[in-house]
C-alpha cells in the first residue's frame, strides 16, 4: 500500500502512518477487513471500503471541494478578498 502511495507522489509517507490510519478507519467501521493467507508469515489483512466508508468518503470529498473552491477564490482575488490587505495592515502602524 505504501509503495502505491509513493508512486502517486507521497514519497515521504511512512508505513507506520498508513498503519495508524488503517487502524483508525477500521475502528470507525468504515472498512470491512478480511484476513487472507500470506506466502511470507502470518495472514494479512485486506481492507475494503464498505457502504458507510463510501458515504463518509463522499462527504469528505464535498468538504474538500468546498475548501478548495474558497481557497482558489482567495488566490484569484488577491489582497482584495483578504481582510488583512495592505490598507488594513498599514493603518495599524
């Protein structure tokens, strides 16, 4: 899993970080877990996003899209959209 994330540009991600996240989403009931045989060592967990996880993911994408749109509006608007524009900053001096 970490190899796949690294291929997607997450070059500094640690396996411990991924494991901690998987444990967290498993405890929240967002994934189904199946233990499958492994050629090397103990059985491995295989995670599948379940219905509750898909719903949560959809909500999260909506929140992320909202935030990304607002940030883009701020970037495009420059200092005019920001309450801490040059005029406001210089008036406090």
